[in-house]
C-alpha cells in the first residue's frame, strides 16, 4: 500500500513537472495570445470611439518565433481590422546571425500587416546593437511600410503619437520627442523601455512599452535577475503614475532562454471608448 501511494505521488509529480515544462517551452512561448483592453477618456470624440490600435513588441524572430508562428500572428492581427498598428522594437534576437532569406521573409511578412491609418515603430536595444544593425533593421521596417518615429511625434486621426528612443542602446530625447505636442488631444507615447515612465512629459495619457518580456520567467528574484537595463523599475503589467498609464506587453518572442512562465507571449488590442 505504501509503495502504491509513493508511486502515485511520484507519477503525479512527474505529470505536473511535464505540464510546466510543456507550458514553458511550447505553449507560453509560441501560442501567442491576444490581450484586449478598453481605453476610456474624456478626450475622445464620438468619432474616435471604437477606434482600434494593435500593439506588439519584442518579436525576436529566430528564437521561439519562426515563420509558422509569425504567419499566424499576422493573420490574427489582420482579423482585428486595426486603425493603427504599433511595434515596440526588437525585431530579431540577433540580426547578425540571420541569413538573407530570413531577412527577406520577415520584410515580406511584416508588409502584409494591414492598418487603415498607418503602421509605426520604435527600435529596441537589439535593433540598436551597432550602426550596421540599426540601419538594416530600419530598412526592413521601412520597406514593410512601418514609419519609425524615434524621438519625434505626429498626430494620427486626432491622437498624438510620441516615439521615444530606447533607454538601452539608444539616445532618448524627451524634449525633441514631445516638441509641439498639444496635450488637449489624447497622447500615446511609444518607447521600448518601460523605465522611461519616470522621464516622460506630464500630460501623456498612455505609455506603451515592452523590453522586459513581462519577466519572461515571471517569478520573484528570477525575473528580477533576467530583466535588463531599462526595465528595472517597471517589469510587468500596468502602472499608473499621475495621469499616465504604463502598459508593458509581455511581447511575442523570447531571448536568452526559449522559456516563458507566467508571462505568456502576447499582442495587445486597444479599443477606444
């Protein structure tokens, strides 16, 4: 009887460990979820209500995300019928290790993403590894019809869109990024690194960031150890500071380790209300 109980306990433990490992290495990393959010503000006009924004970041193509997963992600993004699509940086995990065919595939794939009012991007630290990498990544994005908005701003459909360079690898210029912004309009800032929250202009309504992968392995101490410079103060989820809401996406891909735990691969859909 004792041997039977021990065997059942051992078998149960093995099943639990196997389930966790399957989630960490496959389900949480390659089965990208769609997270839906509703944005409410008195700044929105009646015409803006129902407006849809898709935000994705940290693709890190070539690690856990390959062509099959990316094709499915793009298909699902296009089903949203977005007005705006925003990309938060880190296109490849290591561009210099990718072949020409991978770069060409990614360019063609990203070009298929549809957005009625445009596609906009900032660069991440992996995109800013050196001048050659930055130039190559910028070229891929621009050929895919993404406008790079580093340290600048524009108005799209009555919304302010502010792009800020990465705190890691980049040169964030807050004054230049916000030059001329009218804060009477709803203002969305896009920056790869969430710790920029402590430096952005008062009057920003929403800050969208990635970089941390939500901790990637989101456990005490472990996620703190893995989280890179630029995401030490804000690692996971939403944070309110004054009138500004910071929303950190877990991102799509992985880096260092092809594992995720309690930080599922995701893209985010925002609906204005």
